[in-house]
């Protein structure tokens, strides 16, 4: 809904913005007032009285009694017909003593009730901070939409760059108009297009990092050992994102939940998944994202959608639903998943499925939920070879330097090792051999090197077997397996729980 339509139906509207967006937002409000054919006036804590749009940012008053000024301009009789804009009113109220804050908050509620039957006067609270949650029912929250592709092209053209270049349009997606202007300022006339693109991308990455979003483009992780069922399912996801799928009314995939013990390979798989889909990976720092509050998190998701195609990745997803505002964050994520139309594939990982609100595991939220178990024997061999090959090229083909008997010995000793622990074994083996090398010698890893590295690693399972088994038992009943049980020559024989000696 447009802001004009919103103001036609809501007496009090709140708009939270970034500090650099203030001037541009004020100008947008002037355009809305002209569309509605209403006069507009602005109040600011640094100026005395009401002022026009073109004067408000240039007015300054000394020795203001701020508490008196706020209460005086919140009185219903102080409002003229049209749109009244309060700039950073709640930030100013927060600087007052407690009794004055209470009076100001009550005055705002009085305005809400007073204007219910008044169609001539409307109020906009333009805040670079947060509007207190206690006003969620009285002040309607509105967000300015991100710029359209046409608006972005106009800014690109104004910077004398090729406006029809999809690379520039993709890089600047997810940014506000003012952020795009700032990004384009350092671009010099005649600059090489690749250099210009790199500078714009650096700006975007640095900016998004302040919001808790880490962009990971090209990654060295090309494959991951095991997880054959998940890999096969990923091929289906690729097909579902293809344009042909829309012709058959196949819905855009929402994403997957990945459950498993720490170090099982969930994060590695997220990188592989992004690589296979050809999407940039956006790692969402949950602590930073939550610290900005509920309203800012909603805007964060809109930025992510605008960056399509991409793969938003939530590690330790269950953290979102702990502590303050857990219910509000849950509601936002549920709505986002249900209404998602962007070319984004959400991957969320966690260790304990029971910590996740049940609403998120119902049909229609995530497409599938997988359990990433400890790798089976054949998968352990595959994982070890992937990492050993980084140091010793002999492991890129066949069985590397090892005989079948040596592999069986290693696989037996690595039962209940996670993918991360197996990767560390390869690093340990290579590092210890490197220390003993003469100049010019190559690393050649033997079974003894690998087994020696195994003795130096204390596994997660050995530290807490009961806790790990509890995670497995609770999750497996409600998830799909990520690896198949097809027989493999390197499968270890199952040991009976009890062996009876009949002699």
C-alpha cells in the first residue's frame, strides 16, 4: 500500500529510517502531501514551532525548553489541517526526565483517540531511532519501499555508467536511494567498468556487514563428502528455479532446514549449495540482526529479497526464538516464508530441533527438513580424501596412497567423527609432516600419518555421548535422512550388542 493510501486510513503513521535517509524521506513526504493535496508542516527538536519542508532542516533555536516544546506541539489544537511531521520526536522524548516522558507518551495516545474521527489531520512520526513498542497498536508502521529498477538505472546513468548493464543493477539492488548515491560518488569518469563494479561491491559488502549480513561470493568449497540424498534433492531445487518451472506453475522453492550435531557439515553444505545454484551466499549474523530490533529486521529481510537471486543462510537458527521479542521474530519469519516470491533459497541450520517453535516445522514453511548424521564409513573416506587432496595430490584419484586394509583401519578409528573433525585430521597430518620436510620435498601422507593425527583429536562424541545421542534420537523421528543406506565396499560390519560364546 502506498503512503498516501495509508495516510488516508490511518491517523498516526510511524516511519523508521536510517540517519542518511532523513532529508530524502522529508522530500518524499512533500511529494505525498502534494498527491493528497494537503498542506504539510514539520516539527524538530532543534527548531521552535512548526516549519515548512524547505526550512525545517535549516532552522535552529537556542535555549529551548524541550519538554515544554514537545507537550505544546502535541496538543490537538497545535495541529493544522493537513499532514504534521514530527522528526525524531521519540528520540527527543527519551532525553527527558521520566515524568516528562510519561506525559509526552500520554499526549501521543490522546492524539490517537482525538483524530479517530478527524479526516482532515494526519500525523507522521519520522524516526532515525525506534518507535517504542507500546505504540504498536496506535501508530501504524510504514516502510518506504526500496528503489525500483527504473530509479536505480536513472542513478547509474547520472553517474555516467551504462544503465543497461545488469551487473551494476544487481550490485546496487537492496540499497536505498541515498546509499546508492553515496556508493556512486567515488566512481570517476572514464573508470574501467570492472574497477567501478568492484568498488560498488566493496561498498555494499561493508554496508551490509553493519546490518549483520556477510556476503560470500565465490567460495573455495566446491564439494562436500557424503550427503548423497541432499545433493540429489539440490538438483531438483536447481530445476525448480529455472524459468521453465514457472510455465508449469511449479512454485519457487522456499528453502530447507538442516539439523545435526555441531561440525556435521551443515555450514560446508550451505557453501556448496550456493555454489551449485549460482547464488551468492548471505550469512545472517543472528545476534547482530536481532540487536537492531523487530522493525529493522523486517527491513533487513526486504533488503535480502531485493538482492535476489541469493541464498540467505541462518546458522544456529533456533537463537532467533530465544529471549526478548522471540514471538515477534517468529511472526516476521513465518510471514516472510509464507509470502516469499523472490528468487531466494533459505537455508537454516540448527543443532536441536526441539528448540525450534513447532510452527516452523509445519508444511508450507520450509520445503524439507534433513538430519545431517555422523558420516558413514564410505562418506568418511570421501570427506578425508577431499581434504587430504589439498595437501597430497595422490588423494585426488582412486584410493590415494592407501590400501583397502589401511582405509578399513582408518575408517574404524574414525567412527562417530564429524566432517569438521575429519577435515582437522587431514590438516593435522599434513602440518606435522610439513614440520619434518627437507627443502623441496613434497607432502606424502601415509596411513600412519592419518592415524597419528586421529590420536591428537578429541571428538565431540567422546566428550558427550549421551547428549549427542539425545540430539539424534529426538531429531530423526521428524526429519529426512541426508545420506542413503546403499551398500558400499568400505562399509564396516555391524558389531552385535552382545556376543555369546557357546563353547
